[in-house]
C-alpha cells in the first residue's frame, strides 16, 4: 500500500487537516468519537504521523535536559530514571549533561541549551562556586528551569528538595542514642545549601543532647576516593570519633575501606550512618544504616513540574517549593 500523508487522510475522512492533526497530538478539544474514528482509519491505511515535522512547526524539540554534578553517585542515576519515566509519559526525550561540579561547565551548558536545543531543564547545581549570576540573564519563559537536590537559594526558580535538616538531625540523634559522643560529620562541600542544611541538623542534635560541638569533627572531604581515604584515616587517628555521619554515600564507602585497613570494627569501635539511596547498602558488611532519599520520586516530581510549565500552565505556590521526605533505615552499622 502506498504511503499516504495527512492531507490525503483528511480527504478520506472528510475532515479538515487541523482536526486530524489534533487527534494525533492528543488534544483535548476534539470529540472523543471523532478522534477514535481518525485513529482507526489511520491504522487501516497505515498512516504514520511525522512528529518530528510537527515539533519543528511548533518550534518544540520535545526534549528536556537533565544537568547533574556527577553520574558516579547512584542517587543521580535513580533521579534520571524517575525523570525519564515521567517525560516519556508526555512524549518527551531527555538529554543528560554532567558538570563534574564545574560552574564553568554548568554555565556553558545552560547558555547553549537556551538557544533552543531543548524545551526545558531540570538541574542539580554545581558545588564549585557561589557565583551563579549567569542565571539572571536566562529567559525562563523560553527555557524554564527546575532545580532539585542542590539548589541556589537566592534564585527564584521551582525547587524540589528533601527534608535534609530533619533527616540529619534524626540520623545524628540515632547515633547519640546508640552511645556515640564524638560524632564526625563528613562533608564534601559545606558551603552548598544542602551541605549547610545537613550540618545544621547535625549541630542541633548535638545541642539537644548537650554534646559540645567540636569543629575538628566536621571533616572536609573531596570527590576523590584516594584523597578521602587519607583524610578519613587522619581524622580517625587524630580525633578518635566513635560515630560518623556521612553526607554522601561515597564517604561511607571510604570509611568502610579505611576501617578495614586500620582494623577498626564497625559498629563495635565506630558506628556509621550515611545519606544514600543505594539499593545494595544492606549487602555491605556490616549492612549500612542510611538516610534513604526518594530519588526516583524526586526525578518524577522535577520532570512533572517542568512539563506542567511547558504545557502552558502556571505553578501553584505549593508547587514552587516541594520538600520530600527521607527515611532513616537502621541496620547493623550503627546499632549498639
């Protein structure tokens, strides 16, 4: 059978071309019975709509970008999974951009994407610099952006975060209730909003139980496993913590590695809790206690928020800042 176009299909149906087009765009302003008839005849005549051409006419790429600081973290791969699932429901594809925590890369990506390569962006901010003034020059009507996880507090954009203060407080309290008095907080960048918030929860839990805050137990780490091993070993030798709260899972892995090398037993000598969405955390030896973040749901919510804007709808006030709940999952690594 010869391939037919939309004009010929409309002629067969005795309908206008625009009516037939609305049926394939899943438009709400078309009679359901008419739509059903169009799709039935199209299938019989083997008609395939050209979505690419349609997108060009509408000046839409049907693509959204996900800008991330890294991919090595399992948390971010789960966020991608959630965002892609939501985007697919609405006929969108995703492109992934990794900044490597480099603000210059982040700036270049966003400026490039603003030229029309994608319809919108969901982004977790780079932690390298506090200078993100480049965002002030972006036209958010043409390129809507939704921030998640690592956010810029002073930029007026929709934000999807987790309850980091409460989660950090509860995790620290759990370590205290299991006998810890010298709890080290391991953080990669405490100047990030997320690092500050988690550190505040840690500090306030110590204050509640009248445990003095020892600044030397706030340990600045890096993105390098090799460097972290040295940093954590030095901290354990010099500061002798009896508990560790790791702000990201890679720091918990480094802690396990160092403890094994030093002959320190977890949890007998050192109790460990980490922020993590890693599914295999329970398979570590000993099983790792975690603040489990709803990574897939964060991805879904960030994408849904962006897609609502792309559909032309305005966000309600409660949709402009969404805080999602994390759970403390207690395993052997932190129990008395």
